[in-house]
C-alpha cells in the first residue's frame, strides 16, 4: 500500500529522531524505515506500527488513490522498479505494476523464442526471481498467500494464480480504538 512518505519524514523530524531511532521505537528494521521513506510502499503492519508511535490514525498515513494527485507511473518505470526490487518478496504491488511486468516478461520471452530457444531459456532464468518477487508482492496486496505461485507447476494452475493476482487490493482494517 502507498503511504505519505513526506508525512513520515515530517513526523520523524518533528520528534527529532533519526531513522534508527524511529526503527527502534516502531520495532521495525532500519531498512524498512528507509524503504518507507524512499518509496512510500508499506505493509499494513508497518503502517500500524508507525501510527502507534506517532499517535495518529493509520488512515492519515495512507495515500488515498482517488484524492492523491500522484499519477500512475509509466510502464517503463514500473518495469525498472520491478527489476530493482527483485529481492523484495514482502512488500505490495498493485495490479497495474504486476500487469505491466507480466506483459513485459511475455513479450521479451516471445521475442527471445523467435530468435533462439536457447536465448529464451536464458531470458526465462534471468527473469524468474523478479517475476516471482512481483508476484509475491501482488499476492500480499490482494491478501493471499504467496504460496499460490506453486500452482504454476500444475497444469492449468496458471489460471488459479492469475485469478488471485486479479483480485483488488485488500483494504486495511478500520481502527477500532485498540492497537
């Protein structure tokens, strides 16, 4: 889910905390805080931890896609980000991000197959980890288990996986007053 990274930085600066101090107060990893402030991507657990530390409602930290004036990144940016986040299996990815990366993988694989079957094998191996990573982030965003990707190994299992990938993002649960 997308959060307001600038607001996190401002709240942290207001308390005169370093990223390390915020990480310790939230019980999060320093690298998680750095990722939150740089990309604005966060899990619901991270948002809840930040909201508890800053004593604000979690909905204040979440960017609302209807009211935010941030437009969707272009497909090339999405593809580049998917390759850069090849080792992040725990974040989230939108349907838009997953869809454009899937189209890219299919087109590059088809082009490589036309050129040489050996090249297609090389391209497939090269893109396997980023593809599984973005798939895991997409399933996290949809509220599903990342283990559904094992269905790729079953005949026609891809239909089941794509069904779960097409699910809308799971909305964060409303705060009922207890954390």
